C-alpha cells in the first residue's frame, strides 16, 4: 500500500512537470501573439521543452501499463500515441517561418493538453488522498485490534 502511494506521488510530480511545460509553451505562444516576444525566441523556448514533454508523457504511460493501472494507461495512451505520431511525421517542433500561420492551432492544441493534464492532476490527487486515508485507516484498525486482544 505504501509503495502504491509512493507511485501515485511520483506520478503526480511528473504530471506537475508536464503541466508546467505545457503552461510555459502556452505562455510563450501568448507572448508571441501579443508581440512581447520575437518568433526566434518563442520557437527556441518552446522547442526546447517539446521532446522532454513527449518523453515524460511516454514514461508515465509505460509506468501505468507496467504497474497494472489499466484505466490510467488507457486514459494516457491516446495523447502518447498522438505524440509518437507527431514525432514520426517530424511535425513536433514549431517552425520559425510558419509560427504565425499555425499560432491559433498550436494554442488550441496546448490548451487541450493543459486540460488533459489538469484532469490527470485531479485524478492523481484523488488517488493520493484515497491511498493516504486507506493507509491511515488500516493502521488505525490494526492498532485498535491489537489493543483489544490485550
């Protein structure tokens, strides 16, 4: 039970990292749209975080599969598969010359990913709280049962 709680905590930390990466990318795109950032800085800043985000999402998905958390794996698999498809087509990086043409679609894509990661964040928080309460209640029951046998 404790190992399961540690797994959920590590998953939550990884999900928090994914949230931070996508929020940073979305912030750069918004700054680019408002003309607070030039296209070279924006694309360099975004492209720097795309591959780590893809790898972290893939690792989380594989860990869900290997640990037997099938529902979480099935929820994480579509985004991971989409990331793999983007990487295989070599469409995962933002091109400096086409950044303004694809700005709205890139922002929508990152808003959807932000929503997905927020849903995972809520689920993981629920799992951590439920796991903590179950550990606490099982320790509480063991304490009372051992006290009653004395």
